[in-house]
């Protein structure tokens, strides 16, 4: 997943996932040079689900996912996972 902002342009690969209290903690993959943690609260999950369900782009992407997935796989350079 690519995260872009005014502060950084970071490739975030998922690593371990933990739960602490009411938060879900998503760690970056151990191979990544910049270690990151994402803290997700129940409110974050509800806000994200609501935003996705109300988004026309999400539904188009969801319905077209098999096409997008296989198309992206066929366009990857050799040796890339």
C-alpha cells in the first residue's frame, strides 16, 4: 500500500497485527527500512466502513476487483512479489 502526503511518500507493507485494549496495531513488514505502526480504533473502523459504503468508486472497484487484480499481476516486472 502506498501512503502519500505532504510529509512523506511511503510504501507500507503489512507485517504483524496485534491488539492492545480497544486498538488494533498494524506493524510494518520487518524488511521495511522505515518501521511504522498504525493504531486503529473502533471509531476509525466505523468511519472507514461508512466512507467506503457511501463511495461509488469503492463499489466499482469491488465489482471490478478480479479484473484489476489479474491485470496488475500481469503488469508486474519479473521478480516482484
